C-alpha cells in the first residue's frame, strides 16, 4: 500500500509520500511515488501515485515521453498544457488509458490489481495554485477552502490529525508538522506504509519546487518529532479528565 | 458502518460501541450493537456486533431463543457452555449458520451484504476473563498481552490512539478515556459512525456488568472530554518543534 497526502494552503502546497511497495507481505520494495515536472518560474507540477506500480510507472513514463518526444504516440505534453486544469486532464486521460490497456492485455489481472490513483499539485505563472485527486477512471476532484487536503492510499489512520489542525491559514512550517505526524500515525498502525519519505514544498507563486527532502529511517529530526508527539499525546492523555 | 472496540486489561474488560446503522447514506437509524447475557456472580457475556443488521439481529435472537426455549431448534445455550471458549464456539457457529442461511435464501444479496463480525467478552466464575473477535465465517481470534484490544467495523481512524496508550496495565479509568477518544476520532472522520454510544465495564472476577452507560449526543462530560482532547492536541502540535 501507500500513503500520500497534500495540502493546499494560502502560503503554498505541501506534499508528502511514503515509498513502500509490496506484492504480498513477503515482497517489499522501495519505489519513489513523488514526481516533479518543472520549468522554474513558468510552471511546476508535482504528481504522487498510489496503486498498481505497473500502471503508475507506465503512466509517468508516458507523460515523460510526451515531453521528451512530442513526435511519439504520446503528444499531449503536460509542460505545454495552457492551465493546471489542462494538465490534470492530460494526466487523467493517460492514467485511465494506461489502466485500461494493462487490464485488457492481461486478462488474469483482477480489476483492483490494475488500478491506481494520483494526486496532482502545481501552478502556472499567472494562474492559481491547484491541487487535484485523479481517480482510476481518470476523473478528478479538487481541494477547496473547506477541505484543503487530499489523500490517496491508506488514508484513514492519518486523517484525524489533519481534520483537527489543518486550515488554509496553516503556515508552511505547521503544515510540514501536520503531514509528517499524519504519516507517522499511519506508519505506526500499518506496516504496508514505510520509510523513507519524500517531502516537497511549493511556495505560492514561486512556480518551482521551493524545498524537497528525503527522510530516511535514520533521520534524527523525524525520530525526535515522532517521539515528542507520542510523549505529548501520552502526557495530554494522562492530564485529561474523564 | 459501525465502530466497536474492546480492551482486555489486568483490571477488567472495557467495551464501547456506537449505534449508527445505515442502508445507504440517506437511511440512517439507531440500533444497539452491544448485548449482555448475565447470571451475576456465575457468568457475564457481552457481545458487540458489526455488519449486516439482518444477520446480527437474527444471530442475537437465536442465542436468546436457545436460552429461553431450550426445546426449540436452538439448543446450545451460551449460559450453559462450560467455558468462555465454549461460549465463543456457540456464537461463532450461530453467526456462521445465520449468515449462510440468509445468503442462501436471498440470492440477490451480495456476499458483503450478508456478512457480520462480533466481539465477545466475558468471564465465568473460576475461569479467566477472555476477549474474542469472531469473523463472519465463525472462526475467532483472541486478545493477548501483546495486543490487548480488538476492534470491528471502521477500525482504522481510532487505532493510532490505542496503539499509543493502551497496555494490559492501563487502569479502567484510563481505558475508558482511551476507547472514548478512539471513538471520538472515528466519529470526527467518518459520518457512518455516530452517537449515542454504549460503554460497559466488566471488572476482573466480578462476573457481572460492573458499570454501563449510554452516552447521548447531549452528554456534557463526553463533549468536554472531546473538546479538551482537541485542545490538548492542538496545543501539543503548536508546541512541538519541527
């Protein structure tokens, strides 16, 4: 499984993904699930993926092919789409087509084995920051003021903390804490989500990746935060009247 | 949906269930999901149910029928079984048979529509406290020192808090806080779990229900606890270094 979460805040976009991929419990690997497409100052697009690795890798490869070789069969470059809505349309169409082709070519695959979803975040110069979730069928929803975050994969464990602390006014620093704690709760309760993590920040109107960080198992800062949060929760729990 | 959680602690058993039942989002009702079978001082059995209301109601009715009318077709009374293992065996057999019969009689039902699971907690005089989870197929697992809690229904939202604070040494008072906060997180993130709640305590070796409480939407104590926890979480979050 997977857990990816993204926030759309007044100050920018914050993305976090894990890297654990499993084909059964005894076949666990590490694969990046966060991908960037960037022309600094003009546009930045970040994609996070969940679901069949075969579908997501092929989809990302086709998006890259359309950028690198516009004469190939893949001719809709997300770097040329005139808006983020156009970008998410191209990605949705590519995901849906790839999923259907893989399922059709491999009749033994169950429906769920050839399924995938994606989160797309980004901004074009002159446009707004936008954050979308693309379903396996290719259609999408968008984050709003009311619900400023989107999740894919194992989303339930990490949802309560987001519901409690995230609003559009949340600072980028607090937002990083929120997504890391949301991921921490998920990893503590579900083995199929695991380190290392990929974190990215896209500041408003920067139209480029403002910061990215790979957080390894040995990351002292993350461990300290995780321990501090456990301790704070236990302390709050003990202090709380019944 | 449903959320039911039970803890087996050194000091006793703690059970909490919600009461929301839905057939589609536009057909929401309140049904008790916690049932007691008790001969004070001799044995106490508490059952919590999740899944198809048709299956769980029929199963509970058959268990009651076997107690009230031993000459009926239902002749295995859980009040006569010689151990908690015997009790859980009877309940598992009754659940599995009921589920299969309902599915067989109503061919249009999808498999998932005629499915149900149960948590069974209790003690017989001279025996140990025991806590079981019964799967739709009738087989069961048991809570242990390592994992002193069991959940059925929408279990993911409320698992992180249990993983962090519950051990067999947890006091009955702290245990009530833990299950109520676990439920609170679940209700905040999932509309299909809702008030009122049923809470029950079975103290070790009492062989009877030591306390039970129905918590209504208007319950000031629960609201205060929920608010205090949200506040404590937000405070801990703000204080925490990134």
